[in-house]
C-alpha cells in the first residue's frame, strides 16, 4: 500500500540523545558536523538517512509529521539546528496518545490543505510498543523501530 502521511516519533526513532547529567536538555544547541547537536547537558545524534528519507517522502508526494511526547521548544530547537524543521507538517508534541496525535494531524491536513487522508494511509514509526499500539487503534500502519525496521534505509523501501 502507498502511504500518504508518515508520522514519526523523535526520541530514539529519528534521533538519539546521550545525556551527560540527569536533568532536562536545554539549549542552545550547536551543530557539530551534520548529525550531532550538542548542548551543556547532552549530545543528540540525528540518525543517518533521516534527511534522505524525508526528501524521498516529499519527492513521492507524501507528507511528513511528528508525534512526540518531548518538550516542543527543545524539539523545535533541535529540528532547526539539524535544518529539518520545515520538513514536518503540523507536528504534535506533549502527552496525548499517539493515535490521537495522528488524528489531529489528519484533521489539520484536511482543514488547511483541503486534502483528505484516511488513517489507513498513515505509516507511523516509533520505538515504543505502547505507542505503535495506540497508532494501530486508529487504523494506521505502525512500525516499531528496532524490531520491525532496523534503520531508516529499510524504511525508505516503503516509500513509493
């Protein structure tokens, strides 16, 4: 099946964080190379292939979004640091269930773009089984990062 909307988690899915201290991450972040962002308390590594995957999705007419429980301002700062924030449509942050976040993104696409995408045209990727279960409950296809797919290169094969 061809997917039209691709929704990703961030932490441990599109990036990994190494915390130097037991405290929340806070900027400013500085880019080191192309895949590392550093602040005083953490190093965040953007997974190899993230940019290429997003470009492939866009090139094939898909829409990318995010459903992440992390702090919105930190996520946006990191996305800006990596230069990929503008690749994601109406990201959802906070403690809402991932299924509800997907439904909100679908409503926003319909409202702002006038495009109707059904939940069975959504591919959701997360590293937590409970989150993929939430996405499946609303009719999305959900892949568990690390089990169903081992890297983003494998995911690119699903972009048609």
